[in-house]
């Protein structure tokens, strides 16, 4: 059985000072390592560090979670931040989720439990068994569906929802990804699934409990860049 101590959770946190306390409260019971990657210009790193100065402890006085903050002065992008976290992780299992709390820590635990039978497990909002507590706006939902259709057409991978920010991996899959991944932005999610799918790794798309939180950093310009990057990924 996989234990939480064997599972590093990476959370990219770009200018999340208004939402990071909710995330910290949610992960307060997590027993494994947590790596926050901060590449913005607000107080997010300071807020996280102040939390670690007053750690939650169990009955024996053991501190949890085990939090590391990686701070960068330049913008890494979502993919760049997660890649930095993956390189810093030392455990056998590695996952990531968004800082907005759209995917609760209970769902990340469930994804890590799935990794015993595959190389990569990721949450999907578009499976029939998924539970969406608060849905995206019509425009965001349409944008998401169009992008995922483009992913299928351009990259030829069969998944319904590549962009849900909740994914976990075995170390062997991460080691295969890191030398090949090139995307630093939001196309990162699609590229890593493409690399693993083409590499013959076993990938499981899992229904998830998810809630729209608002305040997304993804705009129309980002969507256009993502499409351009999909073509670049396909062309190699």
C-alpha cells in the first residue's frame, strides 16, 4: 500500500496570496512532502512560510505537512513551475494540483491510491462519474471543450480532459518526462500525457470531484499560445 509519506505533492502558486490560505487549510492534514513553487511578485511565499512557522502536529508532536517553498524571481509558467517541483521531489510518487483548491486534497489522496495499477493517474471533469460541485461558466466550458478537441486532433491522444490540474505519477514516468518536456505554459498538461502515451506508459483517466473557483490566470491569449504549442509538440 502506498503511504502519503511516499507521495510528493507539487502546487504551483503564481500570485495566489488571496487564495493560498484556503489551500493551506485543506492540506493541513496531509502527511507527505508538499512543494509550493512561487514565481509571482506578491506575498504568496511569505504567507506559506508563516504557515510553516506554526505547523500542525499530530498526537506525537510530529509536524505535518512537510512544506518546501521554491521561490523564483522570473515567471516560470505553470509547466515550468511543475517541472521545477518534479526535479526537487525525492519520493517514489509525485503529483500536482492547482493552488485554487478546485481539487480537494481528499481527491489527490484517491489519485495516489490509483497509481498502484498504472504509471500516471489524472482527474477528469468530463467523465460521467465525475462530480462537479460548481461548474465553469458557459464560455469557459466551451473553451475547455474546444481545446480538448484540438488536443485529440493534433496530438492523437484519446483522453477526455487533459487540462484538469490534478495528476499523479510514478517516479519512472517522471524520469521519462523530464528530459523531453518542453512546454512551460498551460500546454504542459497535454504534452506530458502525449509523451507518456507515445512512450507506452499506462495512463488512467479518473472521475473526480471538482469545483470552479474563479480567478483563473488563463485568458484568450493563453489559449492561442496553447494551440500553437500543441502544433509544436506534434511536430517534435
